[in-house]
C-alpha cells in the first residue's frame, strides 16, 4: 500500500465499496488518485472474518441483493469467487415449533397487506412515517416492525414511506461462499490506498483542496467523499467553508443499526442446513436466526433497530448472550451447551461507521439526491446513501462510486 503523497489529482475518502468503485473507475484515466481509509483494512462495512477454522462469517453485508442487477455478481465471477444461488431461508425452511406454519402463514398475509397499504400511500406521494400503514390493532404489528429493523435498521416510525417505495428489490438474493467482504477486499486489492489514514478536514477555500489526515496533509484538485452519513452529520469530517446543506442531507439519512452474531454449533449434523429459526414472539425486540449457513457448524443471529443498539450498549458479548437465551427459549435449555460465541458485530460503536446503513427519515426521501450533488465542480459524493434505488446495499455503494468518478472525469474534461 502506498504512503501518503503530497499531491494528487483526485482524493477518494473511504475504501468501502463506494471508494473502491470510484478508484477502479478512475484506473487508466491518466489521473493520479489515492483512496484515504481510516481503517487498517479495505471494505468498510463489508468485512469477512474467519470466526473459527470451520466458520467464515460476514460481519457486515452478506447477501448480494437483487442479484440479477447486482454489479458485484459479474465482479465475483471475474475474480473467481463462487456464488451460491440457492433461495434464502427467510420465508421457508422453518425449524422447530416456535413459529407454527399456520401462524407463519397468517403473519405473511398481514405483512403482504401492510406492503400493499404502504405502496398505496407512496402512490399518493405521502412522505410520511411508514408506521402509518400498519393496520390499527393488528396483532402482528410488533413483528412487522421487527422486520423493518432487519431491512432498514430502524422501526417503521423512523422510516420514510417514499424512501421505502424507492428501493428496488428483484427478490433475488445470492451469497458469496468465501464472503462478501472478502470479495470487496479482492475487488480493491489493486487500488492505490493509504490505510490507517483518517481524514478530519477538507478545506476547499483555496485553488486546490487541502485535506488533513492522521498521516499528514495532501492537496488535490478533486475529492470524492464516500464516508457513511453519520460521519458527515456528526461533522467527524469537517468542511471549510462549511457545507450545511450536506450536513442537513446526511442528518436526514441516518444509519440505522443491524448487528450479527455467529455461534459455533456442536453436534451440527443433527440440525438441518440453511434453516430459519424465528418465534411468534409478538414483539419487536427479537432476533432471527440462520441455522448452518453454507452447511457450516454454526448459527447466525441477526438483530436490528433500537434493540440492536441497546444490545450493543450492553457491551461485548451481549448480542451473543441474547441469542443463546432466545434460541434456548425456542429449542430448550439443552441447546445452550451446544452453542459457543465466536464473533459479533457492533456497528453503532464502530467509530468509522456509527451504524449499519442508511434510511431516510419521514419527510427526507429527497435527501439522497441532495447528498449526491457535486459542490463547485470539485467535491463529489458517493456511498450507499446517495444511491437513488439501491441504497443500503454494497452494490448500490459501488455503483455510486463509479457514478462519482464519471462526474469527476466529466468535470475535468469541461475544464
């Protein structure tokens, strides 16, 4: 990896999927570029770890959503990454009796009716809280809200109806056997990146941009900012002169919280591969579980929204402890001796993310376009939050980085 240069044509802030998408798009352009990454690794919120010799775990994103439109599918094939195209276990392959099939069917009918009301509200152009589309008094409302925390990282009251409707989902979800994070790191392996290089200030008051980092200062003609919205909203990266419109837009697109845990499962062959475990809990504070993903000897747990944030606040190990308690409640106490915590995420406490992925607050669906808009032909913005229809996804982030790179080259061409 290169050391920090004194000057470049284009500085890219952040080596997540968006920053790497921009860097790859600029390769061969004849312009010098460098990616400035605060972490000591590539990938941002995409991160694969070897949780044990038998378990590969995506700490961040794990599913290639809308696989028929996902740009990482072609990249995976080009780089020799095996894709798993089996259907996900979310609606089918229920395990145990915690959620009987008749109840599950009734829940899905309530969920589909909610989606229909939400769609009708969006057709009327109402940028209102998605919670207003819940049927008053429906017994499944708390669990429908739980699904929102998994999808959006927030409860329905904090979700814009128009933003929900803008998201494109072809309902085709694939996985990468070696890990989505591993794929994105491989995609960026040839990019010029300065790691452990935290950007704190972008001064655009002079003829050239002056960028202050933890490794020193460099100048650039253009910059592509790809960091999560919470860092802009909190002004962890400052602009001089200030950019209040960007701060406001980022504040309207906060990162919700979704966290994952993987638990080693002994006697794994007694359990089905790729099974789903979820209870009819009638509450929003609940997890959902994936038994033996890829046939591995483990169970993955998933938590979202304010419940995930509260578990993070409980400290290291709180997510794993909650998972084991809930699984034991479904399958009996004997399961406890078969489960061993391996790894858990804590994205809200990650200083360079401060959350998982963006959602638009009610009344703020238009903030994605506002955040994506260039400033003075020198500052350009990318990241999943700027994607008009694939926000909250890695491929939406990557595509936005490529879009910003094209905007930069077009601006240079005009000059």
